[in-house]
C-alpha cells in the first residue's frame, strides 16, 4: 500500500500540480512532507511496538494511513494536500518499521536474508501496479481516485495482520525519551520542510534558511543529549557496530541517490519528453520488474560474493544505471528507455536487500526495536533528501539554461548528481570486514 501510494503520486504529480495551480517542482513539498512525518514519528515506532504490542501498532498505523489517503483525495489546495500527506506519513512511520521489527523477532539470523526478500515481494506489487494504475487513472479519469485505492488494501491488511501476526510486547521496555522526541521532531521536520521550500514562491528567501538553521541546532542539541542518558530515542552509539554503520551510513548515501528517482523520472518523462501520465507509468514500472527479478536471486548472489564485495561493486553499477536516465530525449527509442529503467531497478534492489539484512547481522533481538528506529529514520530522511536535492539541481539547471519552462535538457544534471550519490557509498561499505554478515549470506 505504501509503495504503491508513493509511485502513484509521482506519476500523477504534473496533473496534480496543474489542478492545484502550482508548478511541478513545488509539488516536491508534498513528497517531503510525508518524509518529514516519517522523521518525526519513526523514532518512537520501536518504543510503541515494545510498549503496546507490534500487531496493535501495525494495524493502527494502517488506519491512520488510510485516513490520510482519503483526505488527500478531497484536498482542494496545496496546504490541505501537504497536511494530508503529513498524516499519511504518520501512518507510514509506524507501519513499515514495525513490520521490520516483527520480521526481525520472528525468524533466525540464518533465515533473515530470505525473510527480507520474501517481505519485499508483496511490496514490489506497489511499484509495478502503482505507475500503471496511477497513470491510467490520471490520464483517463482524475488524480483524486488514485488515493482511494488504498481503502480496500487497508481493510485486507487489517484482516491479515489480525489473523497472522503475533502481538509482540516487551516485558520491560526502556522509558520513552520525551526530550529527545521533541528535539528530533523539531530538527527533522524543519530541515526537511526548509530544504523543500528553497526556490519556491511560497515563502520569502530567508524563511527556509531560518528553518534549516533551527532544525540543525535542535539536532545538535539532541546529539549532546543522547550521549548523557542510558536510553536515548535514537541511540547513535549503536553505529559503532560495523555492520550497522555500513547499513545506515553507506545506505544513506545510496538512498539519497535512489530517493530522487520516483520524483524525477516521471517528471522527466512527462514534462521533458511530453509523454502522458499513462505512458510514463508503463515505463516507470519497468524498474519494479527489474527489482522483482533481483530479489529472487539476491540470496544466491550473497552466498557467492558476500556482503562487502556485493555492496561495493553493485553500488557502482546502480549509480551508472541511475545517471543513464539523463540521456533520455524525445529521439531515444521507447524500448531503450524501458531497458535502461529496467536496469535501474535490478541493481538498487540487490543493494536494498543487502543493506536491510546486514543491519541486523550483529544485533540482539532485544535491540531490534532501537536499531529499526535508528536505521529507518535515517533511511527515510535520506530518501527525502534525494527528492529535495534533485529538485534544487533541476531548478538550478533550468535557471542556468534560461528556459521559461522545464525541458528535457534540464534533467541530465540532476540524474548525474543522484548517480554520484549512489556511488559515494562505496568508501563506507568498503570498510566492512571481508567476512561481514557471513552467517546471513551462507544461511548458517
């Protein structure tokens, strides 16, 4: 549901922007508002799952997500739409990380890579169906209907979760770090929203700078606070574990690059190449088919090459594949575009499977909630940074080239930048020991 919602929105962005009397780049605010909510509420998702029970929080999150979807469908202005996306983000903040906690506590480490691959298979239906469905509905009906498809999915999810998921509860959960929650909430939200407002006509030029400055101060204050208590909301001391450090820090650089794709690619195909939403959707979904293929063989690749080699080499291939999106023009054959997008799904899928699995390689089950909260909030903020950075580079490219509207030549610098971010993760994952995650990769 969450993956489909993101891809549906990205495909519908140009039409939605026209309906709300905004330009397409400004609508990145709707995407980063969602990520800002993730940054605020993911840190307490692990604690809530420990305190209230994983199944209870998981199901409640679905209801919140569905409510936000309905409000998106009835929104009539940018402000109300962004607020509804923020509410969706609250649901997503509790839904996906708590799902990972459930998996981490339900299977042995020897089964974790396979379990993570199985876990992502249903999620791949979103990127496959989302662009096609979103493009079809936007082209032939109305973008508002794309949010209402979450309603039946939510009810099915509530039934399945209630029947099959155990309500894991920690007997003695750590106390909630209230001060840390306030500081991280202010810091994450202001930085993400401040960056998103750069270059827009919604506020004056000083406001985004002030928001980012206040957010940065709040995060610095939180870091100092986190070193002085036993159970901080986000425990950065966990990053001393080499496998978790590689997953979170190296993964963040990679996700900055990949996080821009759902925003940038549909925009390039529609605004740059003049495709309809449905045509763009048929191409965008090719990456999901590539992801599906790689997820099926990820365990075999890891058994043969190990985590360190796979993460380093695959990041380079993924970066090149993403940067190659910048060569698209109105003269590029349709099949070649689809093939390049397909390759842009294969390599990132392997990277995500590796990064998500190795995070738990050296973690005790009791720490699964804290690790998930830390990893998830940094991962999601990285994805949001990708959208923001791509939007800023696109705006600068458009300004430097002096185009009145977005044209195809404005996009290649943004795709080049996100490709370089993906490759920048190599030095971090290269610090892993050669036998890192051996128990996971060999399944014993």
